């Protein structure tokens, strides 16, 4: 912008020196690469959020209490129905890690919840 407004010839994008031409080309190339990769990242993040919303919508339609964890046992989804049963709010649970998953095996948990007279 400084070249455009203040350096002769004014209001021109003419770059006279070869070094300045190379620098301008590098700047434009890096800028285009940053724009391209940021667009890819934004697109991937948008797809991930849409997938999460779709899965959460499906889980909300079930009558079961559902809690999901990732590979490191961090809670990634906590259905509000579980908050009612367990007396804990989703915000208190989401993102917390409960165990370190070492064997990478699917497991099933079942427990008696005496105060509600229910099995979970």
C-alpha cells in the first residue's frame, strides 16, 4: 500500500528492481498458500461440526442415557437425560478424562443406581 500511495510512480503497482519483483512474487505466493490451507482447514472444521451435530441429533432422539468418550477417555458427549439421572450437569463432565485407555478394547459397563432404583 505504501508503494501505491507514496512512492513514485504513484498509483502504480510497477516494481522496478528485480529483487523487489522476487520479493513481491514470494509474498504473493505465500499469501495464496496461506489462503488455500486456511480454507481447507475451515472446510474440514465445518464438516466435523456438521457430523457432530448430526450424531448428537440422532442420540437426542433415543430414550437411553448416552455418554461418549474418545480414545483417551475424555467425555465428548453427555446426554442431558444422564444429568437428570446422575445429578451432574453436562458442563461438569464434558472434556474430563476418567481413565486412560490402554488395551483399546470395547467394554460394557453396567451399574445399579439405587437412589433412582435403576440399572445403568
